[in-house]
């Protein structure tokens, strides 16, 4: 039954909605986060003004601490639906390191088959799971920065307040890198965009 | 800015009652400019606004919505706040030296206050509306803490503060601890307010010393409220008046958009 629905509809509506809500949240959180970072840079650079959201620090914090709720709520809904509809198991597994390597080699030689977009190749599976793992790290480290006194376990897990900021920064960096590659892949295989908008 | 400078130069020669009037008047004068500051900062979306062609009206709408979420975040933080959860404390070797100066003005602009003629005003929902000299405050039981100061900007620094446990002070002045807020007015025209549970937290300190010395001017002479469970802007310096109230008093930065609870 579910096999038929997946072949007719490549991405169910709830996946498409949560994908675009997530994309918007990440955009708002990353650009407002850059403005917050600029108030006290960890490294020897600042993000250019035209790229940051919120105007001043207070505005960026308002955006950041509003979008975080939407991101977490949306991600929770996505994860629950993935688990309970069986999509997680169907779409992302089985997955093995040799498969990922083989598909990666094929992709780099331009020989990866994109005829059946209802199935993720192993590189896609690994990349998407990796992106969700990064989102988890970015949320947990963000909580440790926000509530370093009230959440001592999380604070210690991140190596203290100052270190939690660094973890938060690199998780953001990983997500931005993922997004850049992700968008590049969409440019190379444009029919995937249609799938994520129209579902087929 | 000029009002504040005039104020601090005048303060030495005025009685506490006169000072209070002057502070009140000055705060009244300053408020409109603080509002202009909101407009100047704006909450505009920068490039994103251009991209979507957001008009000024929709940016006002966005601002209102974001402030609503910020009020919601106050409630979440109040709910998350555990009165028995202590902020971590550190050994003396970990103290940040020099401990950074931080304010909405430069260090040389910090108010100059004569400790001898100084009186702290206590008002609002308290049994003993009174003034306190520094001698009286120094005579109260003192304690110390080495804790991490976390700035809203993201940096942090470890410092050593000493003074009167704030809950003891609130008890002494007969504060109505069922009231919602404790507000602070400062000699540098800064003002802020905190929730009662945080005011009663065991680590909330009416700090009179820094690193074993009388609190220096740059760190908030004659006293600052040290709250290791809150961000730096919730730790007012140069306090001249403490009041207990049920009417939301806001704050210098909070009125411009910083989150009010500002918990850590």
C-alpha cells in the first residue's frame, strides 16, 4: 500500500511542508545568529552586514529566539511522522558505509542514476541523516548557551558555556555547508525541486 | 547623555530627596529618547526585507509579533527557573583578569559617587521605606561568590563579588515577597527589574565588593546587584534605589527589545 503511494507521490505533503518551514527557520536562525555572533566574535572575523538579520543585537536575538520554537516544533513533527508512517525506515535504511562510498564514487564520475527519485541513493541518505544530526547538535548546544545554569547536564556535555558557543558555531557551519551542497545538487538535478514543491 | 552628566556632577551637593526628584525628572526626560532608540535600531530584516519587499507596516507587525514571542519566552524561563539550582562557582585561579568593564557608555563616563553622602533608597511594597547608608549595608552579614558573568553579546568572564545576600536584605526591609517585581534605578540612569523568585535566589547578591576590595567605580560603586543566574544587563550597577512592585517596571535595554527575563 505504502509502496504505491510512494511511487505516485515522491514526497507526501507533510514532508514538503516541513521541508520548507525548516528551510525558512534555518535561514532566519543562521542570519540572525550571524548578527549575534558579530556582537562578540569568537574568531577573527565578522559576518558582512548585508547578510545578517535583525538590524542590531536585540533585534537579531528576537528573531533567533522566535524562530527556534518553529524549528524545534517543525522538526519534532517531522521526526514523529517519519517514525510512525515508516518513512524513516523505508527511505533511509538500509544504509551502509560501503554503499555510501560506492554511490559517492559514482556521483563524482557523474554516473549516479537519478531516474527513480522516489528512492534516495546512499549518499543522499547519509547526507540527510547527517543534516538532522547537525540540527540536533545545533539545538542542544543552543540550549546550553541559552540556559547554561538551568541545564547543567547539557552545559557539561558541551564542555562549559564558552565551549557550547563554539559547538553551536561549528554545527551552524556544518549546516550551512550541507545547505550549499544541497542547493548545488538541486541545480544539477532540477527535477528534485519539482518533487519537493509539487510532490511528484 | 548631557542630562546624566549634569546629574552626576550635581549629585554630590544634593540631599537624597532632591536626588530622587532629579532622577525621576531625568528618567522622564530620557524616556522619549529611549523610544527613539527603538526606531533607530529597528528590527528590520536587512537584506531579507529588500528581498520580500516588506513595507514599514509589515515590519511593525513583525516587531509586535516578535515582542509577543519574547513575552512568551519570559514565561518559559520563569517556569524553567529552579530556585534550588545554583550557578557554577569557580576557584580563584580562574578569575578573569582584568575583569572587563561593560556598560552602555565608556568607562570614563561612569558616575562618580561620594560614598560618605550616599544613601540607598528603598521604596514600594516594603514595610520599611527607608534610606540606607553604606556603613549600614557593610554592617550586615556578608558573603562572597566566584561566578561566571555571561553577557548577552556572548562573551563571559569569571569574577569575585562580595556583599549582602539579596534575600536577606529583602527580609530586612520587609519586602512583600509575593509581589512580582523588584526594580532598580541607578546613578548612571540605567534601570532594570527582575522577577521575585530570582531576587530570592541564594546566589543573588547585593554586591559591595569586587575581588576583596570596595566595589570600584568601574564595576558599579557603591553597589551592584550580582545575579549569576541572569545575563549581564540584568545585573545593575551604581544602584541608588530599590523598589518592590507589581507594576512591570521594564528596563533600559529591555524597553528596546532585549528579553526581559534574561535568564541563564
